[in-house]
């Protein structure tokens, strides 16, 4: 397991150009298989999850070339429609290939994605919607075998605005017969990016960003070039990294309008923000104020993915904060590790009560999942002394070159 070694106490100040969005590029890379040709994806972050997604593309028979933040995918010789178990287990979000493969091949075999550290991660909403579109699905021996003589559009209502289910339905619907309407659809900005990509390919998707998405089936899609949106969760993580140290930071290539709920919480905690078209400048006070209550919700509510990094902020803020995690059932694993650093946090079910302390101490801590690992980095930057974080494999899934971005802003951080 890789390590990050951080000597805390430095003010994190400077300028960061924010990476492309992991949760936009993964479904967009999957969507490239729906056209025969060469797709060029720009602003693709260098992440372990992207590595695994490109591996899936290659196992399906596509040719992938990566050049810095540009990924070229040639799907003309794609020959397979099965994603093997080891890859599915390595990255459960590969389930997003299901809709794309069925759309192209009218059949698909994937293994049950299984849970992950933050929760069970069921896919019942995905399968229910695909069955409604005419997909025969057999779940046997841990595999999901899908077959559709044709895909038929229809009115699909999601019991929960699931991001992945919304994306899978969009991918299955773009070349289906007739029109598909998704009600109670997820409204995340990454869904908008996927919709924009599909429309550039020649699809007819409307309503993305609202809870009703309409997709008119078309005959054929073209491979295109596309630039991925900025990563709003990574952007907010860097704002937190600077805020916990009383620093001043400027983020470029960001979309402030995608970050309203997160920026609101930061302002309530006492930072001063200036937002322009694609830049955010933040000046933090010496010590942040607590935030009364933070509830994670589907977009445009407060994102579950930033809950743990912001809990690190609250751990050192003046006063008591309450976090309620409504999206995933096991997303407080960073609490034990923050407690080892001196935080005062009590978890009761889906709620965590955080009483701010004056200081945190460096310690040996373990990252058990992606965003919880980021939370430990944020805390370590402000802790007195040295923190060794084990489990960088999790952090590298979502943060490109985190030690470089932070050390360029004054952090004493290195790979151990
Ligand atoms: C996406 O996961 C993101 N991942 C997650 O980011 C993010 O936390 C999540 O959306 C919520 O915003 C990617 O985009 C690759 P969901 P996804 O389907 O699609 C339940 C990160 O750190 N549910 O919206 O899996 C589910 O159990 C990751 O970058 C069902 O019950 O999220 C959960 O409680 C973590 N049945 C809730 O919905 C289903 O069929 C939200 O899940 C599907 C979901």
C-alpha cells in the first residue's frame, strides 16, 4: 500500500488549475463504444479509475492511446460485449458500460459489481429500467446476462435519482426505438456533460440538469472530440485544503455554478470567496467557524463526495457541526482515523457530531476509500507534526498527482 507523508502547519496558498471530472469522463469513455470510429477525449484526468476504464475498453476490442490528458479511443474493431469479473470487482462503476454495450451489441455480460467500502451499491434501479426498455436480463452465478432483440423507448420513473442509473438509461435510450423519458432523473453536472457529449455524437437528449430527461432515439451516432468538464469535487477538496490552513487560493478552469451548495457551506464557515466565470478565489480566516448542520443530498444539494473532506474542516473549526449522510450507508470510515489525530467526533447511525478542537496532531492513519482518504490529506495539512497516510491507491483513484498540486501551493507532502 502506497503512503503519503505530510508535515502539517504550512499555509496552502497559490493557484491550481483543476483537473477534468472523474465522474464525467468515466461514463463518457463508456459511451464511446456506441459509435464506430475514433473518439478524442480532452482534459481527461490521469487517475487509476481512468486506467481501469481504458482497460475495459481494450478488453472489448477498442484501441486506446493516451497522451497526457488526451485519450483517443478507436472502436472500429470492437468485438466483445463481456466485462470480466476481475475488472468489475476492481471498479464497480464499470456497470456504466452496460447501457452502452447493449446499445451497440444488443447483448452484454457483466458480473455483479458488488459493494464497495462506502456501501452495498445495489443496481436494482439500473436493471428495472433496462428490463422496461425490452432487455431480457438473467442474473446467475454472479453474472448479469443481457439480451435485447431491440431496445424500446418508454416512460421510466426512478424511485431514487440515481446518477449511474440515469446514465445507463441515457446510454441505452439514445439509439432505441422511439422516445424515452426519465422522470426523477439525477441532475448532477456530470449528467449534463454526458448529455452534451451524446448530443455532439448526434443523439437527441434534452432536459439534462433537470429531473425530467427526454431522449429521442436516433439511428446512428458519430465518434467525436470532446473536452471534459472540471471536477467540482476535486475543486472543493483543494478549497478545503487551503481553508483549513488559513490560506489564500485561486482555482482556475472551474465551474462555480456547479458548486453552489459547497461554496455556501465554506462561506458559512467564514471564508471569503470571489467567483468569476471559470475561477474561484478564496481567502480563509485563521480559524473557521462550525457549520450547524450539513445534510448530503442529490444535486443540487450538498454532495456526499465532499462530506468527508469538509468534516476535516469542521474537526478544527470553532464550535460544533453535525453531518448527516443520506446517500451512502457507510461513509464515515474516515472518522476513526481523524479521531487518531485528535478530532472529537461522535457517530450515531447516519449522523456525525463534530466538536471542533484547537489543533490536530500528526499520526499514522489509513485511507479506506477515495474521499475519506482526501479527508485525511486535508486534516494532515493543518495537523501539528508529521502524518503518514497509508492507502494512496484509493486517493489516486480520484485525485491526479495530489502531492504535486499541493506542494506547488506550499504543502510539505511527499510519497513515502
Ligand atoms: C455516482 O455513484 C458517483 N460515481 C459517486 O461518486 C457519487 O457519490 C454518487 O454518484 C452520488 O452522487 C460515479 O459517478 C462513478 P447513485 P453511483 O446511483 O452512480 C442507491 C466518488 O467518490 N442506489 O446515485 O453509484 C445507492 O445505494 C463516487 O467519486 C440504489 O439503491 O451513485 C446509493 O444509496 C463515490 N439502487 C444512492 O442510490 C440503484 O440501482 C446513490 O447512488 C442505484 C443506486
